[in-house]
């Protein structure tokens, strides 16, 4: 799973959000390291919807602009959980090896 | 012209690079995000935003379509249908001599003129129609693969015609005179029937609805532009309601 996809699903794990909300949330989650742009975001959202991982929750028009809120589907939550477990396992191995070698790479 | 209007026009020009179906679904909300992300006083999109939009638009146009399994199987069967049309043509051509003998066996006074009339009425239409039907099947497979709703309707019509021609063949005692032609015809009809069931399957619906702007998007688009007006559509377990 690409990092942007992982972060989008993570953003939606907290509840439904609209596009701009996801962008700001992803920036926050990644500590400013990942800044999603509209083109990348909506290409990813379109693919995630197609794969049945997210769906449209509701829409509203605010200041004459359309806001569409997306939410995580059970399949999306499961994929995110699997990916998080995989990353966690890799991170655990890396940390334990760093502990053994005293944190020094030679 | 204000800065915001100019910026919005520039963004719309960039969004025009996306496929029409994608634009219909996402253009307004993308525009909302782009305008919200833009700094005050900006008149033109930034280079990074423009590059991101164009790069993703090209990707959206080039990426392979991924229809659901039901549609994938339907497309394969449409191609098989095209092959069977050509098989039916080959069978008709190969059994033409045998057909005349079979008719003569049952009707000893069957004249050459009657045979020519039979060829013009039944065999010639198959010889001309089968290659056309095969081409139509392949074209419909392509159009259904692209998610065109009219292609689904057209295939249903095509299946209706196939059913009628099979019934006509039974009515003309094809089972007696041309059993092999009838067997191929029945195979073709069965392939058509399974294809129809697959494209009408609820799991195929999303593939076709991607090209169709849904009700809420149409109504929200109408609402966009109405200043101070707030419209909310909420999805609750598949049912849609306006609050």
C-alpha cells in the first residue's frame, strides 16, 4: 500500500471527512512531511471507492461550494488494520535489532 | 474579473484534462478543495498544483479500466459469442449441401427454384448477418467494458433478436433439416442468456453507473451557485435522503 493511501485511510479511520479535511489531517498525521494535492487525493479516493474501501457518507453545499464527505467501509478498516500490523511488525523487528546492536549501524 | 474568478477559470481549464466521467463525479468538489487551498490574492494556479493535476489526469486517462468480475465474464462471453457467430457461419456453409439433400429426402418434388428461394430466405441472411453480428458482439464488448449504459441496452436488444431467430429456426423445422446449425444456434443463445444475466447482475451496476451522474450530484450541482443555500445529502445504509 502506498504511503498516501495509508494516510488517507488513517485520516478517515477517525470519522467521515471531506477532501480539504483529509488534506489537512494527512499533513498533521505525517507531521508536515506529506502534503497531498487535490489531483493526487481525488485519484486515490476514486480508486479506493472503486475497490470498496471507502464510500460517500454525505454531501453539503457550503458557500456555494460542494463538499463531499467520505467514510471508511469495513473492508477499508480491515485493509488499514492489516497494513498497520505489517508496518508495526517490520518496525518491531527493526527496533529490536537496533537494540541488540546498541543502536549503531556499522 | 476578480482574482478568485480568474483562478477558478484556470483550475477548470486544468480539470478539463480529466476524463469526462471523472469530471462529472469530482470536478465541483476538487474545485472547492483547490480554491480552499489557494492563497488569497492568487490569480493563477501554482506550478506544483498544475503539474499534479495534469499528471493525475493523464494517469486517469491511461489507467486500465477494472470492471467487476461479473462484467469481466460478460465481456469474455461477448467475445465467445462473436466466435460462435463465425462458427455458425462456417457450419451453415459446410452443411449447405447436406441441408438440400435432407429437404429433398422429405420432399422428393423439391425443385431447384424452391431451393434458390430457400437459400435467399434463410441461408443468405445468415451468411451476411453472422459476420455483422460477430463485429457487433466485439464492439459491444468494448463499449460495455467502458461502462456505457446504452451498450448494455443494445446487447439486450441483440439478445432479443437472437432469441427470435432461434424461435424462427425451430418454427421452420431446423431440428429436422439442419440439426448442427440449430445446435450452434442454441449454444449462441445460451451464451447470450448468461451474458445478459451477468450484465444485469446488481454487482455490475456500479460499473455502468460510473458514467451516469447520480441524482445527488445533479441536485448538488444545481445547489452550487445558490448563495447561502445549504443542501445536505446523507447516505444511510444504501438509501439516500435530503435533509
